[in-house]
């Protein structure tokens, strides 16, 4: 990024209201050329509406949408040069797989001077479905249909690929395999892709950048690691992965470390040392969060220690999730050894693993 | 982005079609009906004088007219309860419609129960056949009833052996004939509602302690009631606007509104006809509005799991297993008699006379064809006219209906209104529409000094198209509604304009609905009588139903023969449309 190429898509102050409810509220974001950009959030957060606004299926109530640097107000979907893949694929059931993939080539010449048949074959090969052109799409498996839908969307050579939860109808294992394949195809073609999902793990795994949405607004935009490590809001901290959130009062600031006094329900404040990666001052009330995988089980290994009780233990194979009670609060830790429910457990974290949230 | 002119046009095709359909409906429906209303309120005595005169006339409103004239409601009420009360034409029309509605619901409900809750060979066929009476020409059914229940008819002969008989030309005959038409309609609507009851809901009620009958009352019945109400209101609208049945079965004793309006038109008393038409219209529209309100409240959506069907063969010899099944079989026999007797009797009567089997009735048709005078109804021109008008009506009704279905499928502000306005022809009877077209289009309009008028034939096609397109809408719209909206959106994103997406994706997928609508529209046109008889300016425009009506006045035989010809042509048209569907699936 930082190149002089025009952004592939840009929304400026875009809102979409249905009667009294705002599905999208004053949304501004820029998507760079060639980027794999993901909108993630709980259902009803406005991510699908945003995608539909970009595709031209809906018109914004206010604001401006640009595709390739041009304002697309009033431009119908068929003239936007976008490829769309829906959750249920929406394959045309009365056409063969090949006819589905070739449908968009009725309106645009295949890119690179190929013939229609060549282009269809090329796209089907790209998604590993070389031999299926004559088949009936209803005879395919869910994963195959999803790839046909992708090939169909890509066939006319769109400028922008819009994917609306394309994996959510598939089972978990298949989903993981397909997302790797999708990312490979996207990188190979270099096509700007906007991906909508409610699955935060998928969002982190596949994207160059992720926008976390809630109530029609973008809470935070950034690279997956950045969002995971330094969530800007409580919502992002808790939506992306799991987190232990604690609040308290800043009692001292010393260079890169701050002391935060947490007051548990039972009264006696406990002080923790946390990395002061934000400008905090004494007496500020702040939230900080510690990821479960950073909450180490065992005494004497970390700077901050908490004496907790194991309440519930879930063995997950690669790891073990331990639900802890610490002075009336629930905490979550990951352990690499067996722990008995009811056992007294000491857990701890290093100051650099505690991230202080800005006040909201 | 610059666009080629063809693309520019394509982009606006849907809007263009919407404008064209609106213009068409204005010309062939709203303007003609409007002229009737204008004529009715345009009385020189004042805008409402014509209605006031009608309302005070006991000939139309019976005892109720005295109420309007200022008599005490108590006295009127007492007289209404008396045995010799006078209902008047409007009162009788509503009364027979009410009785017909009750009879149709009573006969339709057991059929719905059997079709929704029992499994038996031929169930699917029977379910499809419930549509059939609806498209059978009413004048032909009337001939069938005359043949079956007339003095020499086989049904009365059979009933006579057990000391019973149904008199033709009585209210009972009218009501039974109306039930023949509308009971299947009630059965159809209620069966659909019954099939959409979720078995899980009933099972939940049972598991919470409700008995079988409580679960039925609390869970099933509330879901059936709106359907029953829908079937009843539609039946009322249809039978309130009845004409050929009463014309053929009512004799001189009974007159309904449609017939009275028709007579007034023949006597050139257009003002009174118009005022009466508006009163009929107001009542029908009121009931149709009720229907649309109930329909709108019906929850859509797919049923997770319908109630399981029971086998008709009793699983055990217990009272609980036997009573409903024996009842259904008894009902089935009576219903089969009701529905088969008229058709069978018509077929039988067409090849018999007092002396036995004969072809003389068909010979009469041939002779009439060879030697008939110009003013007489002739078989071949009637067949030709029926097919030509049918094809013309189909050519107008099918695209109109499809466009309206497309426009009313997507949700937008004002859609309800458009839906209602587009469905209004359902409430307009044939005679009233015929009257409007006659006054509005056939007599012509003055536009910029030139008189524009259309011929009777064109007006007949217009009337048939107006009567047919709502059925195209009603067969196509539900299919479009259930179609995944993302199919069309995918096509749009791939570069298809709205109209291309419609042609390439949506229409092929709702093709069975389009075909069903086409078959209905064609059959309704071929069987249409009321508007045709108003608009036909001479024997050269008579259709088969009009020819039947001309024959039935003299002798039953030729009318039944013509009825058989009509049945054959209607069936052949139906089959032709089914064949056109090819492998895309027929009706």
C-alpha cells in the first residue's frame, strides 16, 4: 500500500436506513487495489448491507461510494463490473455448470481474447472442477457448488470480487480447506476481494485487512495481528477470539509500565503491572485485556500472579480450556496439562501481554 | 459510462412494460368501468339521485327499500322475518350467494380433510382436478345440470325411485350448481392451509397435555379458519356476480343483478344499468377487500414438516378408525355424483332422445351450419370465434399478468395498493365489464375531434383478457415469490440487465406457473359468457357459450351437443398448452 494506484473501492459517510433503523451508519472505509478485505461482525451488524451497497443491489440513503475512483451513484449492478458469490451460491438450476460459468460472458467479452468455451474451461480448471461443465449444478456437493459460484463470478474478469458468507453453509473441515484455496486463487489473480463473514477465525485467517463491524459502524480496521493484539474497543477485544477483560484504576505510571489496581467484588484491590502502550495517567479508570493463551498456568513464571480456582475444564486435544474463578470473576486460561475441576490454580501474565484499551 | 442504444432500451424495459401495462389497463378496464360509474352518478337529478331511486325501489331492495323510504326499522324487520318477505333483486342475489357460500363450504371442507389428511390412490390427481370446475364454462355446466336434474334427467329418475326429487328452476338447483363450481375452490384453499400446518406444533400441544380434539381446536383450526374465510369470501364474490347459471336454471321466477343489468342494457336503459352496476361493484369490491385483508394476514413460509397422512384403509376395526373413513367414503360417493352427474348427463343427453341412442343433435348442428340464417348461432363460426378470441385474450393476458406478477413480487412502498388495483378485475362481473367496454370503447370516445371506437370483437378480446390476467398473476406471482432473490441478483452482477435476468433466469424457473396461468386464461376465455353476450353485436361474433345459450332456450339436445363440442375444445386447448411446456413440466 502507499502506492499511487487508485483505491479499488471507497465508502465515504455511507448510511443505509430502512425506515427508522439504520443498517449502515456513517461508514467510511477505503479498500486498496488487490487487497483481501474482510467485513466481520455479528449478524445484523450491517456487513451484508455494506456488500449489497457496493454491488448496487441497494442504494445508500446518504454518502458516496466509489469503485475504481468513480462515483457509482445510480450505476446498476450490471455495469459495476463486480463478481458476487452468495452464501447459498444462487447457481442457476436450469443451466449446466458450464452455462452457469459462461453466463456473464454473454454480456462481456472474455478477458485476454479467449473464446467463451476456453474461458469457461480455464475458470473451471482454476477451481479444480475441470470435468464438470456438462453437469447439472444440483448434482454437485456443497463445496463444488461454492467453487462453481466463484468461477462464475470471476469469468467476466470483474474489477472487484464480493463474497457474502460463501463458506457458512459448509462443514468446518471443508470450510478450512476451501478458504486456503480461495486465498490462493485471489493471490494468483490479484483481484481486490471484499469478504463478509460472521466467523472471526475465518476473518483473521484469510484477510490482508479486517474491519470489525457492530450496529452499522466500523469499530476498528487493521491487519489481523494488529486487531488481535491491540483491539481498540471492548467489543473488538471480546469479538475477535477470546479475552479476559479486567478494569481498574491507574495507581502509578513508570515509563513503559503502569500499575493498575483492580477491585474485585470481594473488596480488596489487587495491583497488576501492565504495559502502558497507551498514554495513561494516574487515577485513570482503564480496561485491560489478557488473552487466555497468555494467562500462564503455574506459579513463579510470570510477574503478575492470581490465585484462582478451576471451575470447568474442557479438553480440546491440542489444548485444554480452563474456566477459572478468581475472587468472584470468571477468567479463561489455556493449559497444556490436565487440571482437576475444583483445584486451586495459580495463573499469571507478563506486563507486555496485557493490553490497555483506550477509554470509550 | 456510455451505453449502446439497445442497452439503454434494455435498461428501461421493465419501466416501459410497467407503463404499457398501466396504459392497457386504463384503456380496457379502468376507463370503461369509470364510464359506468360516471354514467351512474351523472344523473340529471343529482349525483346520487339514481342510487336513491334504486334504494327506494322494492323491486331491487324488497322490504329494505321501505327502510330507505323512511319506514320504521321495527316494522321492516318484522316483515323481513315473515315467510312472504320480499327480497328484491339485490336482496335475492345476496341471499342466493350466501346460501351458495354455505353450501360450497359445507361440501368443500370434507374434501379438504380427505385431501390433506389421508393418503389414497389418485389423491394427487384429485387435488389437481379441484381446479377443473373453475375453468369449465358455466353455461356448459348449466346445460349439464339441466340434463342431469331436468324432468327426464337420470338423477331425478334415480332420486324418484326413493321418493325424492330436485326441481329444476328452483333456488336449490342454483345453489347446488354454484356449489359444483365453488366447493372445489374452498377445498383447494383449505387443503393448502391444512398441509402447511406444522406437525411439530400439534405434537407439542399433545405433549403439553392437549387431547386430540383440543390440539385440533387450539393449533389446527386457527390456521384453517383464514383459509375457510378466504374460500367463502371468494365464493360469495363469484356467486354474487353469477349470470349464466341463473339464466339457465333460475327460470322466470328468479332474477339476479347481472341478469337485470343485462336486460336493462338490451332495453338501452344505460343509466339505470350503470347505477345498478355500481351497486353490484360496491358490494363485490367490499367483499373482495375483506378477502385481500385475510390473505395478507396469512403467514407465508415453508412448513418444516406437514402433518402425516393417514391411510384411507382402516388400520384396525375400531370405532375411531372406522367412523371418519366411512363418513369420507359416503361423502365421496355423494360428491362424485354431484361432480360427475352433470358432465355425464350432458354427454349422455347429447347422444340420446326419447327413442334411445341418436346422433340427431349433432346432425342438427351440422344442418344449422349448412342452412342456418345469418342471425342464427352457427357451430363453426362459434368454434372459430371462441378460439380466436381465446388466442387474442391469451396474447394480452399472459404478458400483462407476468409483468404485474414481476412488479408486485418485490417489496416496495405502495405495493399493496398496486396489488389491489391490479386484482380489481376479480370483483368486476362480466356483464358490468361488458357494459363498460360497450359504453366506453365500442360506442367510442371523442379525442381531438375524431371519434375513436373499437369493434365488438376487439372489445370481447379485451374483456376476456381483463378477466384472465389476474389468474396469470396469481399463478406466477407465488412462484416468483419463492424464487431465491439472489438468483436474479447474481445474473445482474454478471452483467445482465433487469429484463435479461427476468428472461434468462426467473421466467424459465417459474415456467410451470406461467403455463398454468396461460391454460387458465385460455380456458376462462373460451368459456366466458357474460361479457361476450353483452358485447357480441351479431351472430358472427357468437362464441360457443353464447351458441349454447341460444340453443338451450329451444331444445336441450342441441345445447348438450354444443356443450360436448365446447368441452372437447376446452380440453384440447388445455392439452395443447401442456404440450407446449415440453420437458419444462406441465400443469
